[in-house]
């Protein structure tokens, strides 16, 4: 993943990660949102 493709990221720790992801989220979760593509050619 290229850094310029990242729109935002969030870090979930403790109870919020465990509640959403169960045992896999015990140590925390990083959520990455990428930029959305657009129709047409690049300017």
C-alpha cells in the first residue's frame, strides 16, 4: 500500500477492538481507509 493512497486511519484499543473483532482484536486493531477512485482520466 502506498502512503499517498491512505485517506485516514484509526487505531482501536482495548474493549472497543475486542467488542468489534473478538479474540482477534485483543491487542488492538488498525483500520485504514483508502482514497476513492474517480471516473475518467487523470487531469
